[in-house]
């Protein structure tokens, strides 16, 4: 007896030690995962430089700068007069502040620790830091669903999933960088609450949801997915008080908190995106009431009560639904914002809102992009779903629902692939870890037997197992999951989960019998493990490639490899630098400040005048206040304000369709009409991105049709067919006259023929249609080294207006010959 | 150290203006031959008497130059050389037009012998001559001395600013070619029109088709006031650089160092051009000759009314041309706006930004050049716009008769980048276009009302719920 007791104690001790060891090991692994997630995103910094990427990040960077300089209240009340001239934009009320506040407080924290990092550095590295945290959150979430092994696998998969890398490389300072972490963490806390029924976690969940609302418009995904899951649980008869605690506080607190974010405000209760949560909120209360009544009433009484309540409830519900429908139907968009509508009806945007459809990341993805973005996970996901059904717990049903909905959404918009990525990682993590479980256990079971002696039983078992191969796996998983279910219902302990690691000798007889059934043949297991490792290796190789090659380009600096080496195209920054350095405003400002300074210093000015001082002050303030207005397509708005510090007409925050349509109309109009539009908006410069010389495909000519569509949507005199020859978009000599005379065409191809003598466009792979022409209302002021950005200035209106000029014909002749002569003289493009 | 530097800098900047302030304005006069100097001496004398320094040259003089080292040498140019085919020296069509574009003034006289070059200058300024180069204005109704090509016209433009307060009684004698104005051109004004029965034709040839220019569409003398919108050159800029980058609506006529500094102002300002279809208009002969308008009474005669003897001893030419030259050389109708101020009511500092529904005050001072000094300009039709894509506020400015125009209004309940705009375009006067950007922001988060009366039921509801819950909890927990 004593021996048995001591053996038991011994066993306990060794178990404890092993758990401690396991914990330390998984902590260490998590640390490594964090390092991996952070460092795989540094390719952009190493290969290029520590610089903010793309378009939106520049805006976020500018906002962060403002925040760090002026504090949170000024940020909240910031009215920006540099964008959307002359409307301006209330930045504080129209921006999701989560990212900015996160980076801002990070910067503040570091500075208060006397680590003097620049705001830009902090912004550049925010995304990698948060992807490490997101990987940890994934670990937590998956651990809640399927245990530590699955959690670690999922975390390591997420740390390097290309889809997420594309949005979170160093420098990609965008909302998604922190939002994905917030998304996963909110889901984790929801599952945690669901598993524990703790109000503490429910409150944390609401706070995490608040952070998500602060960070990204994608929070609507959470507030729709969780109600869906709650509804699913109720329908499948899985209602419990834990479910109630997980859901009800989230809706109440979450909605209150969400309404605090200025950009959401009353939308949290007014728009249809949130209605599902309220509906489910009502339903869960009804269900809770029913369960409560069921508990206190006898069976018979309950039936009577049910019929009563159902009949009354139906009437009330119908009335409410009617009111709701009437309310929603009375609003023109049916209460849904355009982006959400295009989610539900993928053809909605292309039909009605060209401005949404024009963005490439709002297009449906192609099949290769799935392979590119989630790679082998796409194949592992089904296996993960299957293992989630064995058995189906509340938590696993949630991740199944998550993957199903996100697969649908990613199919609608390429951008939402990002939401799919964590789900795919979780599923694949579960699948991989379950598979490894099975295979390693099989090996473990058989190794000792093989080593000791070739027992005849082994062969029997193997042969028997090959027959019932599939069943055993299922049974195994079932049993394993049953254990999980138990843990879920009791307190989560790691006891049962570590079983597979126990030496076979110490397993009780009962479990030994069970295990014997679940063992796969040794060879099969080994081969399968090797194959799985190979698969993982492929994934890693692909991810590293994607991180280093595909997704690390900052898009403001471009590179290309050719036979004569590496070319770097830094045209954007060249153009923005030119803009910020070459304006009279700044010259004046400096001179006037010096004058102003001496006036302020009390030096008398010996002129009899009506107050030079006042004149100076007037001019000074004007010089400071007024700014060169730059018109460009909205893609370049954020960069222009952030990098060139110039006022723009439209930018990437596409809040005013009419304003964008005005610019689109100007770009698609002939020169004179365009000049008038721009002049009425006080525009000074027009910026055009042109890729024809170097073959940069995302230039304005390729976006031009969208300008026409968006412009035509508001100003019907712009008609798309006018720009198409037989439905084809072309810029060669077959192009329509409207196309050839449009401002965009002219500004893009002005003097282009001088580069090679033929005007061969390398993007469209054709010779341009109109080669020799003069600009009458615009003048070229700057063209970058590779002609990628071209800046034009609006000519001032003429001083004198000519008489009707009888001699105009002869004049034109002389001027045209003069132009031809001068065209010969003009120097060649330096690039050649 | 930097103080001293900036003082030196300042003095250096101011030096040219201080020295230039009181020098007479220089006018270059180009002639076909010097006999014109005596035949038109009365006109030139009147200019000289008004302190103009006249510089006579033959139009073909090979030493002609308008500018030196990028600086114009003259303030005005008189082209009394209709026949010149090609200017001498560095002068050509473009340099004359550049001179005009720089805001300087031009008097141009042509006649039936006018060369293409001179006509082209006029055309560039916005007038069209008859296609037939031999055509002259013929009037069988109102002519003088029995010459149907010597027209007596009294169809003046109705503007005190251009022609002076004193009414021109006698008709003006005119002998030369007529021109038409480009109807889309609002800069050109007909100062002297032909009578309704005048026409433009070649007297030598027989009229085979109806003349293209007829009636009062013919302008005999026109003036042009260009709207200057060129960016000033850096060398000229400094003191007056007027923020010309508020879109295209620049402040054109603001801010001078010295009120006497004629030249500077002009350089910033609208160029004025006089185009006359007749060189003889300015001649001593027509100045002195008496006039009886032969045709003026014809109509009445036909209607059986008694003949009205309108015989004048001297024609109106002298008064007409002199008054016109006053206008062209900016002695009249020349405005400047200075000291644009705006501030919140009750404050004096100019804010960099307004809030919606702020009350603000705006003031500007407008002066008119009287020939010797800047006098307050008095008018009751100066308006201000508070403008963002369209005017949100349009108000007439009140004046204190001392040049100050002011008003106050409430900023509309719309945020955005607004402009204070004064667009003052009055016949004969300098166009004033003042624009000044000012952003208008929405309320700050703490500028809203803290407690709304309408929301009291809701406050009540939430607090009573809280209290109720508290009471409920106590009863539930301790009442067992």
C-alpha cells in the first residue's frame, strides 16, 4: 500500500515538474514566435529604408505627428484646412483614433523613459510590434478552443501568414496593423468569457471591443459575428448562463463605449450594421426568461406559459419588426453604408458606387491570391473544421462560424482576406496539432514495442488498424475532445491535455485499451509526419519570400531589376520635395518674417504711410496661411499633404463624392473646361502620375476610366462611351477625340514623344495617339527623373483679351512652324 | 548683429522707392517724324505742364529701348507713329505688349495710313479694325467743314471718372479709321462712338457691298483697362508683394510704402491703354478749329423743327484728349486698398481661424489718387463676400467718409476654408480684387452646451434607474 502511495506521489511530482517544464517551454516558444513575427516584417526596413509606406499610412503619420505635438484635445478637435479645400475636414471626428493613440502613447512612453525615438520610427515599427502581440492573442484564442498545442501552432502560423504581413510590414502604418490584434483579442476574451462565465472577462471583452472600434471600421464584423454565434448556440440548444454573460454585457457596454468614439457616435445605434446585435440581445433575454420560467414551473404549466408567451411575443415582435423595417426602408441607403452593402451584395458597388469599386483592394480576389496570401493554410482549413466538429463545443463552433463568414467576406473584397487570415491560421493550427497528436502518439505507442521485441501483437494491431484506419482517428479525436469538453465545463486545467506525452507504461489499463484502438501504423505515421513537416517548410519558405519580395516594397520607392542591375525609382519623393521647396509662399514667408521681426523689435520705419506695420502683418499672416493648392487624383492626396505640406482638393479619405467627381470631371474635360474647374477651386498646380516611360502600371492613365465614371456619376455630361472606342480603352491613334483631348491624356503625354521620338508607352505597350500638341492653359513646371510624376501649373488668365484678330490664320501658321522648330531644339530627356 | 543686418537690409530695400518717389513720370513718345512735335504741340504742352517728362524719339530710332537691366525706363508710352513698319532699337510688338502687361500705360493713335505693326498692337489689346485697310469712317450726317470724313461726334461714354467732371460741351472732331470691339471683352470701353449713320468704307473705291462696320458699333476712341494677373517678378516684389496665391483672386492693389509712390502702385496695377483711330484728334489744327455739326440738326430739320445753331468756337478735342490722358496716366479713378483687418467683435487681434457663428468685424481702407496725393475714396457700393465656393455672406460696407470701409457679421454655421472677398469693379476705376483665406472651424468638444433642457427627462431616467438598482440590490441582498 505504502509503495503504491509513494508511487502515486512520485507520479504527481513528476507530473508537476513536467507541467512546469511545459509552461516554461511554451512561454519560450511564444517569445520566439514574437521575435519571428517582428523580425519577418523588417525586410522592408533592411531592403529599403525606415520609411512610411503607401498612401493611408502617410495620413496616419501626419495625424500622429499632430497628436504628439499638440496633445489629445487638439487632436480631438482638429479641423484640418489643408485637405478637401475649401471644405476642410474635421479630422478628430472622422478618423479612427485607435492606431494614432496607440503609436502616440507608445512614443510618449518611450520618451518619458528617455528613449528619444522620432515619431516616424515609432510609427514604422508599430505594425511589427502589434503583429507579435496579435500572434500571442492567437495563441490565447486557439488555446481556449483546442488547447496549448493548437494555440502554439496557430500562433506561429499567424506570425508569418503573408496576408497579414502584407498589411503589417515595418512602415505599413495603417489601422489594420493594430486592428487585427484587437479583433483576435476580442474574440479570445469572448471565448474566454464563454468558457468561464466570468463577468470580469466579459468587461474586459467590452473594453477590447472598444479598442477595436477605435481602431478600425471592421469592428462591425465583430458586432455581427458574435450575435450570429450566440444565435447559433441558442438555436442548437446550447444556451447557458455563460453565454448570457458573454453576450449581454458586451452589447450594453460595447455599444456605450463605441458611441464614445467620435467617428462612430450615434451610428452605434442608428445604422443597420448594429441592428443584428440588438435583435439577438432581445432574443437572448427572451430565451433566458424562458429557461428561468422553465426552471420554476412544472412541465404542464410551462407548456401553457409557452403558448401564451409565444402568441403575445409574436405580436410584439411583429410590431417591432414592422417599425424597424419602416425605419430602415425610409432611409435612402436602407441604413447600410455603401461598403457594407457591397459586402452583402458583391455587385452593389460596381453598380452604384464607382468610388468604392475603383479601389483595387475592394475588388473580389482571384484564386491565385488565396494561394499567395494564405498558401498551404487553404488546404489545412477543412481539416481544422473537421476537428472542430469533434466534438463541437461553444468555442469551436465559434471558430467554425468565424472561418465560414470570413471566407465569404474575403471572396467579396480582396482587402478582407486580412480577416480570413487569423481564422485560417487558427483552423490550420488546430488541424496540424491534432494531426501531430495522432501521429506522434501512434509512434510513441509502437516504439517501445518495436524496441523491446517483435511481439506478434504489433503486427496484428497494425493490420487491424489499417482496416479501421479512419474510424480510429475519429474515435481518438472524439475521446480527446471529450476530455476537452470536460475541462471546459470544470476549470481549465492542463491535466488532460498532456496525456499524450505520458509514457505508455504509466497509462492506466483502461486508457491503454482505448489508445490501442487509436494507434496508426508506424510507417504511415512517420511518413505523414515527414509530409506535414514538408508542408510546413513550404509554408515557411513561401512566407519568407512573400515578406521579403512581394510585400516589403514601400510603394513610394520602387525598384526594378534589369540586365544592367537594380534601378531605384524615387520619383514620388522627388516630386513632393520639389513641391515643398519650390513655392513662392515659403520664400515670401522667410523674407517677411525677417522684416516683421525688425518691425516688432521696435525699429522705426521712416516712411510716411498708412502703417507699414499693418501691411506687414497682413501680408505675413497671408503668407503663412495661404498655401499652394495641388490638385491630383485622390490617391495622392494624403502623400501630398504629409510629404509636400500642400493643400489638396481631395484625398484618400473619400468622404465627399461630389468633390472627387469634380476633380474627375476636370481630368476628363478638355483643357479649357478643366482650367475653369480648377481655377474656381483656386488650384495652382496639377499633379499627374505617369508610368508610360518606365512601365509603372498603376498610373493615372490606367485609373483614368474610374475618373470618368466617378465624374460622370455626378456630372452627366461626362459619358464613359465617349472615351472608349468600341468598348475598348485605348490611347493609340484609334482613341476617341474626347479621350485624346482630355486633360489627363494631355498632361500625361505632353512632350512624351521627345523621349524616344515615337511616344511608345511601355505600360499600354502601344504608341500614343496624339504626339505633338501644345498646352494652352497649363504649363509644365516639373517632371521627375523617370517621368513618373509630372507637375503642371495653371497659367494665369490673360492680361489682355485679343480682338477677334482677322490675321489669326496666318498667325497660327507661323506659331505652328515656330513650335515645330522649337520642338527640335528642346533638349532631350536626361534619362536617355 | 542680426538686428543691424536687418536694418541695413530694410534700408537697401527701401532706397529705390524713397529716391523714386518724387521724380516726374517719364513718358516715351514715338513719332513718325519730328514735325508732329510742333503740329501736336498743344497736347504735348498740356502733358508737360502736368509734370510729365516727355522723351521724343523717332519710331525708327535705332537707340530705342523700353527697359534696361530688366527695369522699365518709362511709365508711359505714346505711339504717335502710325506708319512705322518696324520699330528701331530693341522695340518690337512683344516688348510693347510686355510693357503694357507690366501695368504701364499706353496711348496709341492710328490713322488710315496705319501699318500692320501698329494695328497688331491695337488688336492685341482687344480692338478690331476694318478688314479693308483703306477704309475710313465716313459720316454723311454729322461732319464738320463740309468734309464727310471729318466727323464731329459727341457720343461720349457716360463716366465722370474717365472724362472728368466737367461736361464736354463741344463735339469732338475726328478724322481717321474706326474699329469695333470684341464683344466678349469686358476690358475695352468705347469712349467715343460714331453716330448711328456713320460707316466705315474706302472713299477711293466704289462701295460694292454693305460696309462691315456701321453705325454706333464703330468705336472712334476706346480705352482698355487690363486686369493684371501676372505674378510680380522677384526683384519688384518685396514690399508689395501681394499675396498672389490665393487662388487666382489676388489682392491687386493693396499695400504701398508711400502714398506718393506712383510708380510702384502702377506697377502693381491695371494698365490703361488709349486707342484712337485718329492721330489728328490730338493735333493743334483740330484743337483750335471751330465746329458746327452739320448733321446734328438734320433730323430736327426733317421733322420740321427750327434749326438749332450749335456752333462752337473751339472743338471739344482739347478737353477730351486732356481728360483722357489724365485717366490713362492714372491721375483719376485710381484706387488702392490698404489695411485689410478682420477680428472678432470685441477683440483687436487678427485670429488665424474663426469658429462657426462667431461675430466678426472686417475693415479695409480705400484711397483714390488725386494726381498729387491719396484722398479717401467715398462710395456706398463697396461689398464684401464671405465666400466658400459661393458667397455665404454678402454685405455692403459702411464708410466713415475718410476712406475706411467696415462691417460686421456673423460667421455662417458652416465650416471650411472661407475667403473674405472684395470684388470692386466700377466703370473707369481700378478693379479691386481682395481675397483673403480664413478657415472656419466647427465647435470644439467643450464648446457645446453642457446640459440640454430637452434632455432632462433622459437625465432623470438614467439617474432614477441607478438609484432604483441600488435600492433593489440592497433589498435583494439583505432582505432575507
